[in-house]
C-alpha cells in the first residue's frame, strides 16, 4: 500500500469578531417624587418587628398622611393584598383614624413582613401615647410580637430545613 501524497490544503485563518457591548442610555423615567411634609415638633416613636423586618414608627399629633420610607404607605405596600385595612388596623381599633401624621422607616425582610412590622410599631406607639389604649389593642393581638421566623437549614440535608436523606432500600 502506498501512501497518497497530495497537496497540503492551506487553511484560512479564522477571523473572530468580538462585539463589545456598548452602554445603552436608558430613557429617564418620570419618577413621581413625593415631597413629604412631616410636621415639625414633638413625636412619639416606637419600634415594631416581624420576621427580620424592623420598623421605626413616629406619630405626630397633627392630622395628615401615612408615610413609609418617604413614600405614601399605599404606594409602598401596593402589592400587599388588603394593605389599606391592615395598615390602619390599630387606628380603627382605637377610633383614632385620621388624627395623626405617621412616618415609618422600615428595613429587612419582604414587603408583607415589613407591613406587619409597621402595624406592630404603630400599635406600640399608640400605647406610648395613651396607656389606656392597651386594653383595646391587646385583645386584638396587635401588641404581640409574632415570633415565627424562617427555619434554619440543617447540615447534611441538601440545603433544606426539613429534607430527609434518601433511603438506600427500594
């Protein structure tokens, strides 16, 4: 058997073109900047908690709006079902709806837990304002800190809290 000796095929060099991602200028959205006008003067402050969320709630003695993190509370909690009712639950239980300007700073956890923290802080602030309101708020459960937390993950369980190992027998 003889080897076939032919011409070597010349390979053309491959040209690789790399496209560089150019930064795309995003169109500026018209953000609704709400200039909150909190009344100057004295306020009553309380802290509320739920899961990992912490809310610092301030009550001013003048009638006004409900603000959370420098936004109207209805805009901040718009994704939470029935948020308007839940936010004002301590105020309606004590017949003080519309008598205060309320400001809250919330951080941590999710939006629903943040709402629970704001409600807890608002109820505590109302009790600081008038200790006799405790008799109205305590039976409704608004002063009780909900201690349910996310269960911690266990070692050797595949990254889940309650997962069990697979049985080797079939």
